């Protein structure tokens, strides 16, 4: 445990950041889970709406520095690909 005044402050700041990052990641994962559930149930309209929400949340999470921007881009790309495949399957 930290003993110096500056180290104690640093520990407090780290804890606040950890909790903030944890909340952001949790929000992102929930949005992804909801989207994947819509894809599983073959609900195209709902999946498109959920994709827009998930994309926004993932991008915000990356913008805040919680996840790397390339990780965000990869997640968005893969989710978009899944929704597009669902659209193609429904139209065929």
C-alpha cells in the first residue's frame, strides 16, 4: 500500500479510473450482447438499430481511451459484417 501523500493520491486516482473504465467496458459489452441476441433471433430491423447503438458506444469507449482504437474498429467491423450477412440471408 502507498505511504507517501502523492502515492496515496495516485492510488485514489487509479481506483476512480479503474471503476470508470470498468463501467464503460460493461456498457459496451452489454450493447454487443443485445446486438448478438437480435442477430440470433433473426430480427433484422432490431439488429440494424442495435448495431447503430453498439457502434456509437464502442467508438465512444475507444475515444475515451478505455480500449484501443484498432480494437474498436475490429469489433465494429465484425458486428457490421454479421448484420450484413443477416440482411443477405433474409432477402434471399
